[in-house]
């Protein structure tokens, strides 16, 4: 803990907040860490995984001294240089993301405490004792009630304020310190997400302590458009749960169809397995423009900012239900319900209604009233062909496409009555609508693309929340020894180079007996593919957190359960105390837990924040090509970097040579390259010979599959001794090693970074 | 050439733009003048063809004509193996850029860092970001692109060719000029 805490009353206050007197574990060195408390850990990480900046803009335009040109060696009016400016942007992005989740958590807590009171017990079922690994590790608190979660979220709020303060003009001047702050924000994000999801599970009775959650209907064809349709868009389930309650209580649930886009859909389906999941964020605008939704209810995060315009165009009624996004609409929270319904039907007026109960009643009444009068038919191929005739192939649509494809060519084919190309392109479309906005002939491109949208339905497994302690006990040893080759977390948003990539990656790694974990929009699109037997990955693979399982933890905020599982391995399997003991947990994960995150379609600031939180915890993340626009990666230089660790058993520093893991934040251009990087980034220094051989077997075989045969050119860095070489490639690898003059080296007994940098944590602390 | 307003502080657009070059002879001269050029090959070279000839084939002809070492990114090496060509190095695009920005890096031939890096076949968003890294953090080298569109963050770029025929003509002329100058 920072020195300042020792000489003030701060430590005493922290101990009071975290109820330090309850001795469930000794309090570690960093309960409720502030900005400087984990800085040395960050700097150690950043020494090996140096920030790699790709400026998205050459300028700073934050203050009235600017615009300041930061090219070449120029500094801005405040003295900032281009690297530090990028790091400041990264911190701001992480803070936006962290705030979104934390505010979500804070709102849900308020909502539930209003309903149940602060003493409502946290009970995640018989298989989960470590209910909140992040809160326990970071905050140092074992939360027992909703009221305890308030302590955790208030800590996050406070830290966010300090971090945001540092981005004001004329403050931090070091890119490394900005990175340390970004890592701090990322860590806080996982606490905020955990607060949100635990509160939701407790307050809404979501599934918990169960793997085999229901299979939910997925796809817009799953929505019964003959009924009045209420669509939820966003993330926060306070609204959707109340709407479902209202429909149930009034015997209307059979008459009204309830569905969602983006994470709020996953939340609704955790509450009721009859709620339909339309699809990911990238399908939002398509679905809204289809007009199938009679009433659209927005909550927060990942909702289009032009929703009132789009709702009006589609003839749908819109209710904004949370203060985060009120769109300039009249706040009708205190207006008479019947009057709101009347104005929405007769005047086609949209409203903000912040009282969920009132919003639910209005939504149900308006949907039932307007649905019979609305046309909800898909465009026919003939209609699409006719609309496409107006295209003059000007190319403007291609120039503005963030996924860099030529939709104009697809439209030109439709005009000829050919639909194959546009069906192919629909898989590439990220749903931004820029093409249509740019079209000088005002072609309704999104409407035309309706003919490309599959009318097929799929299945997605309902989010199951935390990984169970019982599962951790089973997989802890094989993961840390390497005999389960890795945990592959395919998570996040839908800015995919190709929507089909996700299911392909899930299938490849589940087949190879990795543990595959999914969340958010990636969890949905993983289900949008069927094998030859007509099965989705959720039907093809078991739902257990075990080798070959495919586990959907839930929405964005459920990502905290994936990183939480890594902490649980250290705590449950290795019996290392976690309370206020972040460095030890992160060091364990970095050196021993072969986990990698893949945010293939990351687009939001939330994804930046989640990924950065993974990085501080020692989990590498692979990003898709669009994510180069996040401006920063954490890359090593393989043979040229510092791979020394402390062997805690021998108390000596050892140069392991092996870049394991090689990078912390990495962008791949193609899914083929990503699938080669995944097994490599699961390699850890702690692997046993058997485990290492299994991991190298996958690395070599995927390299051969996608890189045209031959061995990976860096294979020698990961072979410590002959038993590390996979049996099937023994001869080939031995020949290669002999050719390049490779020498065997001893595996490290107990690898740790503790002891290689200034830290208050003693080396003894990592011995279990 | 971009025009910068006199009171640039108010309206600066933020692009230190690439020099646009349409003359293949000028491109060939720049490549041949370089002491240690490098050709970075991206996966779009495997997807696109001009008149039935894959872009990777043009790229390999350029490398051969100018005797430029190659760096295969993503899965390009697989196709090169099929064509019977071994790249001089394998790095993914962020890795080669990370190495290039270090002035003390010894380059793919271990003879010193490169002074001209030619990019061909990287998707434009990632390519532009990579070029931005080198623009800001690698003043010791120049960058060039061979893709169909203008890349402002490079030092030298082709224009936005409206038609594939124009691009094809440029690439063929470049290969001819490099062969002549060899």
C-alpha cells in the first residue's frame, strides 16, 4: 500500500470499510488500491510488454491552446508528446468503458436495494463459495449482502474520479504512468462488472451454480411477428425484467413477443427463456428498420444515438428508460399512463419514462394497440431488385464502409436478380449504416439487404454467470500443469471482419479440448452456425467449464466471471490468499494459467477497458484488425526482451528465454493468424513437460494447417527439454533444433515475477 | 501536395500526408535508391487478382526484379510455399512494425534496419495505423505503399485508382522499370 496510507488514517478507514476484523483471510498488502499502489507491478509488465502506439490522429484538440500538431518531435502547448497523448486517449477509453459498467452496476444496485433493501443476502448457489473473486482480491471485502456491493462500487467510483482527473490538461506527462492508470481502470472495470452481475443474479434470480442453462431461440426469424413485439436494446435488465413481470402478472405473456438486441437480450433470456435473442449489436439497425418491433425500449450502452429517428422511420414507438440516453425526449415519468399511451398512439410521440413499472405498462398497451395496424413483411426479392435499379455504381458506399467492402457491387448484382454476393456481404456487414447515409441516390441499402438476412433460427445457451468452485477444483491442476491446453475466452462486440469467424474459432478450439468461454455479442454469433447435423456449438459441445466445453457466461458484465475464474484457480486450487492481494493473483495468472482472450470484433471503449483489465491480471488478449484503432497494443520483442523470472523455490533469478506469454495485447489481421496465436499465447512457464507438449502440439498443428506446413520459426523458444516436444512431431522438431544449435534448459520450478522488481510482496507469498 | 492554412493552429487537419506518386519510374527509382529496402506482404495479396493473376504474383515479381527481401505476414507464407518461394522473414504486421521502429534493429537480413519499407496487401485500416506508427516513431526510415488506394500516413503512396486497369498498368510498369534498372 502506498506510503501515504500508512501515515494517515486512510488505512484505518479502509479496514473499516472492508470489515477487516472478519478473519476469512488475512488482509493482503493492497486492499482498495489507489493509483500508485500497483504501479510497480504495471511497470514490470510494461518493461517486457512495451506499449506500441499507432496514433489515430496526429493532433491534440483537447484545450484552447490547440489544435496542437504532435508529429515528428513536436510537443503540444502543454508539453505533451504524441506517445503520451495516445496513452491519455487509451486511459480515457478505459475510463469510458469502466464507467459504463460501473454505472450500470450502481444503477442495478439502487434499483434492487429499493426493492429488497440493502440486507438482501448474496447467495450464488451451493457450488459457489467464492462469490466475488474480484471484489475479494481488489477491494479486500467478502460481500454478503447487496449493501456490501455498494462499498465496492463506491470504491470504483472514487478511483474513476482520480483517474479522470489525471487526463485534464496539464497533468500526467508520462505515457508509462498513463498506461499504469489505464491498467488501474481496467482492473476497476472487472470489479464494477462483477458488482453488476452478482446484483443481477441475486436480484433477478438468474441461473447460478448450474452449467446446463436453457437453450434460447436466436435470430430474427425466431421472433413471432404476428404478435405485438417489444424489443429491448442495450444492456441494463432493470427494464426488461419489469416488462416481463408486467406481462406475466396481467396474463399477457402469451400474447406479446419479447425480444432483444445486444447484451440486454442475453439478460432478458436469463430471466425468461421465452425471450428471444435477435442478434448482436451489428444487427441492431437492420432489425429496427425491418419494422418488426412495435415498441422499442432502450436502456443503456450500445444503443444507437439516432434511435428516435430510426424508430419513427420504421413506425415503431420508442421509450427511453434510463437517464444515460434520453435523446431529448419529454420525460413522462410522472405523467398519467393513459395520457402517455394516447400520445404515443395518436401523435406517434416518443417518450423517456424512467419509472420501469410505468414504462412496462405503457409498452405493453402501445404494442398491443399499434401492432395490428402495422405491416411487418420482409422485402421480396422482386421488390429488392426494383429498388436496386437506381444504383449508378458511384462507389461512395464502399469509401465509407468501416469493414472495407463494396456493397455497391452487391446491390448491382441484386439489380440483375442475383443474390449470392449480397448474402455473402451480409456476413461482413457491421451494421453502421454509413453506406446508406452516403448514397447520393438515397437507396434503402439496409432494406435491400433484408433479402440477404437468413430466415434461419439458431440456439444460444442462456448465460450462466460465475464458473462454479466445483469446476475450478476439477480443472485447476490440468490448466496450471498444461494438460488442458488453455482457456480461450472469445468475447465482446460485433465489429467482426466476418461474422462467421467466431463460430469457426469456437468449434476449432472446443474440438481441440480447450475450455472455450464466450460472452456478449460473441456468445450470440457463436450460435449462428450449424454443423452438418444441424447443431450449433451450444448443442455440439457440453456446457461445462472443462476440456472441450463451450460456456456462455452471459452479457458484457459477465466477463468478470471469466477473469474471476482465473483468480479462483489461484485461490481455490493453489490455495493462495486473495484478499487485498492483487499482485500475487496477477503474477500467478500470468505465469501459470494458460488463458487468452479474443475480442475479435471489439469496437467499444468497454472492450478496451475489459481487455486492459485482463492485461493487468496477466491474461493476454488478441484483437481483430479494427482494433488497431484503439491506438495501443502491448507487445514484446521476443528474443530481445526480458524473460527473467524468480524461481521462488531456489530463490534465484533465471533467464527462461521463453516468451510466455509473448504479447499482452495483440492485433491479428486474419482469423487464420489468430488461430495460430491462440495456442501460443496459452503457453505458460509453469507448464509440465506433458502439458507443454500438448500445447506445442496444437501450436504446430495449427501452424501447419494455416501457414502452409513447416514448423513455427520460434518453436525452439518454447522447447525446454526433449520431453516438451509433442510425440507426433518429435522427429521433425528434433531435426530443426539440432540444425539451429538449440540447447536444452531446465524448466523453472516455481516461476514468478515477484522478486524481479520493487514490491512489498515477499517471494514467500507466491509459494503454496 | 497538401496545403496548410497560414494560421494552422485553428484548422490543422492532422495529416502529414504522403507524397502521391503516379509515375512508376519514380517509384522504381526510389526503391532502387534505397540501400536496404523491405517488402511487407499482406493477406489481401492472396484474395485479389488483376486479370486472373493473383496480386501475390505481382509482389513476388517486384521482389525479384528489385532484389528486395520479403516479409510474409498472416498466412501469406502458405501461398508462397505453394508457389515455391520462401520469404526472407515471417512476422505478423504489428510485429514487423514493432521491430522496424527500433533504429537499432538489424533487419531481416541482419545487415541493419531497413531504410525503405514497401507495404502491399494489408487491409487499409490496419495498414494506415501501422504506417502511422512508423510516421511518428520511425524517422529513420521511409514507407511506401503499392495498394490501389491512397495511404496518407505513408511517405510515398499511389493515388486512388478508380479502375483496376490503371493499377495493373502501374504495377507492370514498375516491374519493367525495376528490371531495366537492375
